[in-house]
C-alpha cells in the first residue's frame, strides 16, 4: 500500500501530511511555486516515499501546477471537490480548521476512500483554458470600468483615465480572442470540436472554446453528467411537508453558467430544438429564469451529442 499525501493548497503556500500505512505522519509546508514543488519532491525522497497517493482539493488554478508536477514525478494524484472534504471533516467532528488540520483530514479521507486518479489535461487544452480564463478576466475588468464611467460625476482627469483603460482593455480583448482562434487553428482536433459545437444555433466560437476548455475536457459518460458538473440541473427542494420551487443546483464553475446565459437566450429564439421546450415551459407558467436554465441544460445535451457522435447539429435528429 502506498503512503498517502494530503495537501491543503493556498495561493502562497501549501501544507502536506504524509501518512504511512503504519499510521506514522510527517508534515511539511512549502511555497506554492516551482521551487516549493522541487522542495516537496526532495522531501518525499528523503522520507523514502517514492510513490504516494496525493490528494488535494480543486481550488481553481492554485493547485494545478503542483498536481501536474506530482503526476510527472510518477505519483498518483486525486483532485476532489472541496465540498467532499468539508462534509467528511464534519462527519469526523473536526472542531479546528487550520492548514495543518485540513491536510490531515485530506490524508485520512484519501487513505479511507481511495478517490479516483486525476490525469492532467493535454497541453493544448491547458493553453486554451488559460486563454479562455484570461479573456473572461479582461471582460470582467471592462465591465467594471464601464460601470464606473456610467456612474457619472467624474472629474475630467478620472474620465480620461477610465477612457484610456477601456481603450487598452478593448485592444487586449481583441488580441486574446485572436489568440484563441489561432490556437484552435493550430490544433486540428480542437478546431474540429469547435466547428461541431458552433453548428448548434446559439453557440458561437467564444462559447465553444470555453466549453472545450472548462467542460468537455472531462471524461463524462452522459450529457446529464456534464450538465450536473455545470450546475444547471434542477435541485429538488422537498423535505417533510415543505415543498419548495426547484432551482438550479449551481455547484459547478460559475463561468460556465455565465458563458451559457446569452447563448441560451439566443437559442430559445433561433434553435428549433429549444423553441418547443421554451414554449411548453411558458404555457405551464414557468418563470423566465427557469426557462433559461432549461435552455442552458439543453444546449449542454446538444453539445455532448455532437461531440460524442462527431456529427454536426441536425435539427431533425436533435428533436427526434
């Protein structure tokens, strides 16, 4: 049985607990940087832990580089939803929450449950993901600056500063969009998948790139799994005599739902597979946001279908 490495990751550093099969524990903290990764590998070698089952929580970009480094060094890695560790800690009646305690909890969970192995994304998908996330950040900054400009009562100097920033952001957004297109063109596999997705009415190239980078880089076996990961499946709200309105679970990355919002609105108007769905929900008196959520879910089902079949969208087949 391999030793287990529980990792509590943060922006600047990470804490680890090395749990041996005989129950012994060793703990260490390292900088969350390439130098810190090298320090951890050297420390594992000194502990005679030549192959460990490392586990960390999915925390955006903070842990991806460390997880990839460990896989490349020959270790097994698992990446878990933080909610799993949170509820496991509660089940163990953990009273304290520190970096060291969290690393212990992750190590204990890994030794007990043996979570599935994580595999790094291919380099071209990682690069696409970085570009897509950069574009999302730039668009967010552009929205913030536009809101400041619309607030009014600005001095001429402040207005000039905002205008300059907006001009720079617009140039950067255009440049990153071009880089995304060039990246897709340089990788025929990604370009082919993008073309399949954009054959669906309502999905443009920007949305297709984001779906490839953030959603369809995972080994889903069904469209429902993909929709559940994106957080667009309905969540029952029934308990005892209480019967509440169903809402989206919203457990997945928020950027996926944000990216699908306007495509869903467009698809409700122009996609023949979604028009009957929207009409049926409207006639049943469903609120607009529920209809949009159902459209987002349907778009993911259609996207999964064209990628799995390798065939472009066909309205007759999709509505059959």
